[in-house]
């Protein structure tokens, strides 16, 4: 690009960004240039224009409309339900004072402003939170939540209150309760906020850099303005905060994002919690509430928890134990007091270590997590959060586990995503401890409606390959035993055991109860059918399978370590879904690990392989 063209492009981008900054207060400098360019390209494409210059002419002629579109494109909408849960813990701790304030005014209403509500997750989280706790502690108190955002599209989504099922999975079950309804037909993967939480929320478009008269004539008890100021310049932050303070009750709370602060701005504020502010004249005065309990209703949730929540991790994955130690640290309020690799170990360690809460896998050697809960869970048992590789909907396992006493369910993240999902795991463990004795059958209605059974459509057009050696003989047998229903052709490719392959096939047939065919020369065998299981040597089999079936949807399962030769061959099958066994040590082939879709215990292979093969794309 010539210097003249670059200068013209820079000038256009500067002018466009200046308009957006003036309208919304968002700072768009050199650091944001790449993001601005990529999102502008999307807008230019949608309009059918030829390039930036043509778009700029359109922008100048339609500045008001385009500014609205660009605000939507250039603002960040990343958020999720119960984000930064530490703020909800702070609210719970101070709930008596908040309720006392509402009672003293005589209107019995707690007022909350979600000042940058995005798609509405924050506002609905606040509604679920207060609905759950006020039902027992102060049932006469109402909650009114005002959600505003500068982006009209975001506000429209928030008003609609419809989200993908996967988005609400992170919500702790005690708050999820019966507050969401499943869609039907084409929207069966979506849920909608019920009246129980939606009626407390109202949403409107508002620019924080503009006067606040349209927001409310009555002060707010709580203002959430989280993860917004990171996009503003300091003068704008000060100006916006000064306006907010005029709408904050003298004893109210202002919440910012945990990475934000108001230091050095000379504002009449003081910090009273983790990124929580109040008027400098505020004096903390926590007033105990006498809860109204009618006819043996559930007891109020405790307003405190141990300084360190003691956790027992029950999982047959050594890697999971290592990762849990990284996300459940003392500085975050947790202590892993023990690890168990099966339920027999768990029973003993529960007696010896007396944990506050337990994470429990479903698929483990011997007794499954569900079987353990059925036989051992009672009111004296520590609260349990299930953590499993199994999808929450699969075979109703989440519903079964929760019905048997588990407090919540976490879909175990892939290893690469474990730290990112730490917030969800910590939040659910805290909520499980706080509401251990609470379980209403109505809370599980939504879980039941989403329960499903994985089926593999057109299995004859798909393929499963199992790679192992003599040391994985029994594990492969149990995997074959677990597979049920219509399955694709399955090839077991064994390394270093050519002389005993026929005997191994007989062993697997006896253990699994399924016919298994030994193939000496793969290329000479007939075309495989659904539910066929064949065993052959890796060297003679893999290349033929790759050449013959590389376009088929294929699941490859690798037990234990494999040779460098096998690693190179497997990595060539780029479109396959690759599962590697978590063996609790560093694999010899880091290349294979890097290529893998997931690294899991062998007990999870059957489900994850079938789940992948059950998908059509």
C-alpha cells in the first residue's frame, strides 16, 4: 500500500472512530485498530459495498444510523450469567442491611441498575439471586431491576430473554431452579426467562455519557457498572461516576468489574469490598433479619461459609486432579484436602478428611458416580457437585445424579479450557455448600426436558478406530462392552502383538459378548457393516483404513502410549476426532497430544466417541 493510500485509510478510520467515541465514550486507539478494521469489513460486506472508501461515503450520508450499527459492532458483548460471583457473595453478606433499607423506606422494594446490561445476563442473574434468597429471608420485599445499554440490538435481546441452552448451564442449580422454559420445534435448543424472573426486569437504551434523568426518579440501592470503564478515558469515567452517584442511595453499593477501580479520580467514594464502592459518608450497619418461615419451608441459606472450603476431588483422571489444584487455591477460598480415583477411596477419605464439598466424576472404574450416590447419599453426606465428560443432557445422567442428591452438575471442560471454566466450578462448589439441604423437584423439570439418548444416524457411513497394545487389553474389552445400539464399523488396531492378535480377539469377544473378527490382511476383507468389530495389526491396517475411509466421519481412540510411527500415521488423519487416554504422566508423543481433541480417562471414551459420531456435522 502506498503512503498516500495508507494516509487516506488512517484518516477514514480516525474519523469513524472519533464519531463512535463521541457518541458512546468508547476509546478506540491503536490497540483496537485490528478489531475495528475486521468488524468494519463485516459491515462493508453486509452492505454490499466495495471497500472502505465507499463505506465512508455511505457513513457520512447516514451517520446517525451507521453510528448505531457501529456501536453494536465495536462494543464487546462477552458476558455470562453470574459473572464475577464474588459480587453476589458480597450482596448475600449484606442482604440484611439492604432489606432493612427497603423496609425503612416503606416501599419494600430493592432497586438495582444494571448500567451496561449487554444481552441481559447480568440483570437476570440479579433477579434469580434475589428471588432465591428473598423467598425465605424477606418474602414481602420486591425487586426492581433496570437494565440499560448503549446498543439497541443488545437491549432487544435482553428484553426477549431467550438464550441458548448451553448459556444457562453455568448457572448454579439453586438459582436456575424453575425460572426457565424450554423452546419447542426449531428453537428447542433455546430457553426463555419465565415471568418469575422477567417481571422484575425492564430494559431500555441509554448512553452512560448522557444525562441520567430518563433512568429513574428514585435512587438505586445497587448499581452494577462492571467491565465498562476499561473502555473509557479517565475524564469520562469520572463524569459518568459523578452522574451515577446522584442516583445511588446514600447507603447504596456501586459495583465495578474486579479489574477496575476509581483510584485517583477525587470522587466522594470509599471502597468497601472487592471493586465495591459506597458514598464516602456511608457507615456500614449490618442488621440481622428475622426470616419468615412458614410450615417447614426450606431453611434460609447461610450468610457465611468457611474461610477455606475443603474439597475432595473424586475422579479417575490424574490430569483433572492436577488442574483442580490450579483453580481451587487458598487465595480463592478453597483447599483440596484429598483426591480419590474411585468411589471406594472416596468413602474412606470422606470419613477421614471430612470435606465440606465433593466433586464426583460419573464414569470411573468399578462403581459409577451415579451408583455411588444411589447407595450412599443422605442428609449427612457432604454436598456433591458432579463433574463429568458426559453431556448434561446425555441419557438423563444429570437428572439422575441430581435426583439422587447431587447439588449441581458441571460438564468437565477440555484440558485447554479448564482454567477458563474455573469461575463456574468455584461458583457451583460455593453454592452447593451454601444450599446443601435445598432440593425441590420442580428445580429439575428443565433438566428432564433436555434429557436425551445419543443415537448414531447412518452408522454404516462412519468409522471408529481403537489403537492400543497388550497393556490396554482389558480396557479395550470394557469399552466394547459399553457400546450399545447401532454402532459404526469398529477396527481395533494393535501394536506389537501380531502373534497373539487372534487370542486377543477371542478375549474381547468373551468379555464384551459381541462377535469379533480377526483380519490378517485388511485389504482383502469385505466392506464392513454397522456393528462389525474387527481386530488387526496396526501397521497393516491403519494405512488401508486411511486410504479407504478418510472421507468418513471417524473417531480414533488411543489407549496408553503409542509408537512414533503410529503417531505420525494418526496425525495425518486431520479430519478425524482424536481421543487420547489420560495416563497420569507425560506422553512420549507430544505431537499426538497437541493434535488430540481431548485427553480423558479410558472410562470416558465410549461416551465421547459415540457423541461425536452421533453428530452430523
